[in-house]
C-alpha cells in the first residue's frame, strides 16, 4: 500500500515535471518503450504506467534534477509533506 502510494505520487510528479518524452534520458526511455511495443510517439504518462518501482524512482530523480522544492508540482510536494515514515 505504501509502495503503491509512493509509486503513484512519483508517477504524477514525473508526468507533470517532464511533459515531453524527449526530456527523459534516451536509454531509460528506450528500455521502457520496448515493453510497450510502441511505434512512434509514446507519451510520458504511458511510459510512467509501464515502469517498475526502481525505474520510476530513477525517472523522478532525473525529473527533479536542478529543481528546488518550490518548483515541485503541487501534488507531489503536498504528498511529501503529509507522508509520515513508519516507526
């Protein structure tokens, strides 16, 4: 449940932060697009839907590069502030 919420929040962040697939590293994008079997344009939202947890974390890391917290999409920033780690 927690992993699903994290994956969903990171996916939303990536889609909002990187609206064009060309903004994602070609090697990362190509590996995911192989699983989609898409020819031509594959939107970021579809790329995100086909990711594994490690890939979405890597995509979110790339999408957040050179951004401050104030530049984060509101949904992701709100989720991060509300998230409480388990103790």
